[in-house]
C-alpha cells in the first residue's frame, strides 16, 4: 500500500520559514518524480515545485528564490524548504509521487502565513 505522509505545516508570520517533509512508503522512491502542490481556498491546485529521479528541479515562478525542493532517497523523503513566506503562500500543501502512469497523493498539510 502506497502512503505519502506530509508534515511540517503550521502557522508562521510573514517573512518566516517552514520546512515540509513527505515520507513515502510502498513505492520505489528513487524512481519516482516527487512534487509539492498547493491549493488555496477557492483556487485550483497548483504546482509549487518538483524534482525528478535524476535530481532536476522545477519551480513555480511565484516561489523561485524562496523555496527549495530536495529529496533523500535513502530515507524515502522529499522536503520543501520555504523561506520568506508571504500571506499568499497560505494553502494546503500536497505531496505527489509519480512514475510513468502511476501517481499518488498525500493527505496534505496546512500552511498559514499571517500576522
């Protein structure tokens, strides 16, 4: 059974930082592309960042220079380091694992940025 478990969300003031983690099980982690998506109330889910099996990264323009995605294949975990957070980063953040036609989602973790 595939499980993606996100953690690290919470409340932070503007300008603050959070680090999200997504621990995967039930997949061959190193073969999967991993991604972070987010969904704000009333908006569609959008890509934040992804990293393929070779380590190549891709970021949404809105987070470039502030967020960093990384992966630890030894521990089956993908991370999202979020710095200089803004109120518009408030959303539920979801982890995605993808390999060929297979894809799996985590349950999401809430990130709230407000003063």
